[in-house]
């Protein structure tokens, strides 16, 4: 019940804040951001998680013999070595080639 209450509180806050979708570049410590928050404003970065998932799944495609642990390690290594320009280039290409599927995918089937 506490989780449902927290989710309701978050959904209420989402209706109240200014929500901005934007790419957030790496900081001086080379950290990547999925989002930022200031009072009354949230920034959500869809680019980083999409690029991370794209690289991860493409590694499965081009190296099907690799176990999951190796794919995860290479995904992390590649992401840390990519520049902001590299990440934005992968994101732009993904946006060009993607097909949006309305039906939910069940990974168990």
C-alpha cells in the first residue's frame, strides 16, 4: 500500500512540475545523467537509456555467443568511452531506423 501511495504522490507531482525532455551532456567527472531536478522543474534525458539499450541489444546481435555478463561489461565500457557527439549520433540513427510498435512485447514469448 505504501508503494501505491508513493506512486500516486509521484504522478500528482508530475502534473504539477514543468517536465522537460532534453539531452543532458556528461559532466566534468564524465558522469552521464538520466535526469535532473530543481524545485518545480525536472529534466528527463531519453537519449542515454535508449543508446545504452541499443548498444546492449546490438552486441547480442553481432556477438550472439557472448554471455549476458560479457555483453553488460562491453556495453558499460563502450558507453564510458563514447563522447557526447557519439551518443547523439547513435541516438539520431536509432530515431531514423526505429519502428514504433503499439503492442506491448512480452519477453517470455
